[in-house]
C-alpha cells in the first residue's frame, strides 16, 4: 500500500460528466502522488468513456489507472476498483458526482495523520451534499448529533441516526483491508447496490472516525437517474435483489456482537424492506405484490426475529421515508 487513498470511479457511458469528477479529485488533492484514482470503464459502448479513461491514465500515470471490463453493473465496477486499489483507504465517487476541494484537503490530512501514527482506523465518515442542479439548491447531510467528532470510537459510541442521516456510500471511506475482508458479493447488473456496500462490511469495522467536512457532492437532476421516482418504481426488482443480498449477509442477532451495531443494521435493513414494500405497491408490474410477498416469506423462513423486527418497524418507517 503506497498510496494514502484510492478513489474508485465507476463509469458507464459517462463521457459527458466524468472529467469533472476526475478533475475535482486532482485539483482538490493538489495532484498529490499519494492519491490514486482508478477509473473503471464498465463496458461503455455508446460514447468515448473508454478512450477518455485511457487518456487520463496517459496524462497522469502515477495517479490514475484505467481499468476496462465487460459490463457488469455498478456494484461489479466498484469492487473492480477495490481490487486494483493501492491505497490504505478507499472511497467510491460516482462519475456524475464530485468532491469539494477544500474539504478534500482537510480529509486527506487526517488520513495521512492516521497512517503516520501507524493507527489507521477502519471506517472514516464525512458529510455529503445533495446538489440539486435544476433549482441550484443544496441539502447538507452531516452526523454531528449522531457521531462524536475528532475522536476514534467504536460502534457502542455511535448515537441515533435520523432517517435522512444513515451512513450511505457517499459518507463512507473504508480501510482497504477491512473492505476486502468483507468479501462483498455484489449482484450483477443491479442498481442500488450502494446499500450493500454500506452494510455488509460494517461488522468488520472496529474503529470509526468522523471528519466533519462536506466532502462528497451528489448530483441530482438527470431524468434517467436511478433515484428518480419513476425510474425507481420501474426497477423495483433491483431493490428486491438488494434486499435479498442484505438479508442473507447476516443473522443480525446471532452473528453481530455489538448491540448498537445490531440496532443500526436492523434499522437500515428495515428501511430497505420498506422501500421494497412502498415501490412494489406503486409498480405497474402485475407480479409485484406476489414478488413482495415471496420476499417477506423468505425473510420469515431465514430469520424469524429479523422478520418480526422488520415488520414491526415497517409501519413507522414506510410513512416517514425521506425524499
């Protein structure tokens, strides 16, 4: 590991906006040699994403690595970047998003401090910002009332999270060894796998640190974006696959020793089941409700306590989902 951090950038027909993402990291880090960027071209065929990735590598060969693969979907591309990471830490940045330069400088300095002191923490948290480009508004998400700042902590020192405040991919930077040890099995050709990424590795995490900077800028505004409600409803089967992946990752109350982490993961999984329930009911698919019933039956057969907790928590969660 000769780099402080690897930024993975999964790209699929991303030529229109990937440059901005890459430039934000290069400029924000002052082109530092201890930063690595792995661009994963996920089988792009409709534009010059692949050629752009190669051109960036040729321009900055000590910083940027271009990797090409057959199209496997977002999660497969993320994990491909992890497999090529030379950094002690790894952070995923989607190709239509970007990082804030000043926040990145502060963030990098903290990571370097951890490495210099030979005390690299397992999970580093930071804030993210929803950038609504159509009306030029922003929605800031921070963890100041849920996670202590400037202190290395464990799960038992984590506070309560609001529904709008869960630890999504945008907030997460993993130590690479921890992330690899989780052995995440990403489903192919599936959206919303960021939920798997922000869930499966958590029991491997023993130490956490929160850097209170608005690092990740999350672009909101494309009609084809996966978080668009119409798009999400049409892809409800992707959420069914994500829910099954998370379901079978753990028997939460048997496999996880930390009571606070049990509570957090059960709450997060309940939110995913709530999303499946809400958007199955909104879906035009004739089999949507049958598929939803099968999903709940599968959970009941897999783990009765998780089933009861999810069903009980669903009543409040489904009516209070952020958005």
